[in-house]
C-alpha cells in the first residue's frame, strides 16, 4: 500500500480540528452561567430602588433576548458557532451577569412588579390645567 501524500491528510485533519473546536466551545455554554456574575460589578444595583430595578430588569431581559437572537442567527451561517462565540458571547455573559445581580437586588429589596394599568398611568405625561383668561 503506497503512502498517502501530505495533501490528502489535510482535509481529515482540518475536519477533526473543527469538530474538536466545536466541542471545546460548546463546553463554554455551561461555564458561562456560573461565571456570568464575575463580568459585572456586584455593587452596581445596591442603591437602586424598586422602580429603577424594574426598568433595569426589563432592559436587561430585552438585551439578553436580542443577543440570543443574534447568536442563533450567526450559528446558521458557515462557521457560525465560531462567529457567534467571538462576536456575541462576551456581551451575552456580561448582560446575564448584570441580570443576575439585578435579580438579587430585586429579591433583597422585596420588590413587586408594577401592575400594567398603574405603570401606563404613571408614565403617561400629565397635562397642566389651563385656566381660561378672565373676560374684560
């Protein structure tokens, strides 16, 4: 049996390397859940009141969902898992860490969700009362 030329070994080695990298990067997903708080300032939400925490939690939930959509979209393309990890994973981990810290502060302060009707009334702009000019 003749020896295989060097060029015919490149493709299987490249495939094996990509598969190995995929396994290595997939292991990062489980680790990110425990490391996430390390990417955020633990004292960030110490002085927030419940109203501020509620707005921050909603904002972080929206940002987390946006990043997850971007990561899912990136993974559909060629080399998507690598692109997803390089482009979005650090931001995703940082936002998840901030969300966990905001959630901890929410529980510590014993905050409650604002009912939707009260929230819309509180954010609606108030019109000043305008009195008609006196007649002369």
